[in-house]
């Protein structure tokens, strides 16, 4: 099965922006308390030695990644910000794109109403319509 890989940076021993929580989550719908109903994904260190060294020293950073399938995702990169991404098949190839928080919310609301991810993606996409020729 085809996948796309998302990567985030994790760290230990820093304060302020460097200590922000980072995660990758699949959005399954909405939640009154937390805005989105999320399935947090388990990431793995891209270089385990780098992670173990940082943890042993009590200070340092490392990258973690996870392979994802078609769906709506939230990537909280800590001080680097939060992004929303969609993953879908286009012309037989798995594709990924950034979307706005507004579109992510609209898609989550549609999924709450019983739409599949693909139906919500198609219903919220911009249509490229050219103005009528005169």
C-alpha cells in the first residue's frame, strides 16, 4: 500500500519554544472540548542513536517520522506551528497537500455528518472555473 511520510522534530531538556509538544494526528471528526477528534499516531525516530544520545544527555533534538495513508492530518510542529494536510490518490499516485484550518474544520464537520474522508475532501475543494468568454 502506498504511503506518504510526515516528519516532526522532538526535543528534551529545553524550555520555552523548544519544549513545545509535537505530534502527528489523523483527524476523525470534531470534538467540543478539543476542536478535533484525533487519532494520535506513533512516530519513530529516523536516527535512533540521535534520540538515545539526546535522552541520555538530558538535552538535544531528533527527528521522528510516520508513514500515513489517505486521510486528513494535523501536524503540530511545536514552535514551527501547526499545519493541516490531506493525503489522497491522484492519477494513481498518492499525493499530499497543505490545507487551511478552515477547510480542515469543514471536512471534520462533514465527516461528523456521515461523509467519508474522500467525500469531505471533494466537497470542500476549490473548483477552478474560468470566467465565461464574452
